[in-house]
C-alpha cells in the first residue's frame, strides 16, 4: 500500500531509524485496529529484549507493530525511503 501523504504526517513519529527494518509505535492514539497477531516480533536493543505480539494501522501509512511499553514512535527510514522511491 503506498503511503498517503495527505493522511499521514511525519510529525506523528518521534524518530526515523536507519538501522531498524520494522515500524514500531507506542502511542495507541495514532493507531486503529490494534490487534493480536499470531507471528510475534522479538526486538533486541542493547541488553534489552521486547516481545511484541500486536499490530495496528497507522492512517495513511499502513500496518505497524504496536508496543505500548516503548518510549517512542519509530518508523524504519529504509522502508519509508523504498516506498517513496517506488511511487514517484
């Protein structure tokens, strides 16, 4: 699904990470259709590990992982760049 820039505002996210290849949001107010998924995400950073069993839909962007215990809303810069380049 192409990013709908008329609906999605980059200011909704705190950070775009060039090392991350998934999108992880912690703010449930930005998401709709938050749901449990069968295939979970295990995310490691430093000495920490997060088990993320839910996804939600970010309006104008698409499906992202939802981690309410996170400290930021993070989108993958690589995924965003690929999307923009693929739909010029």
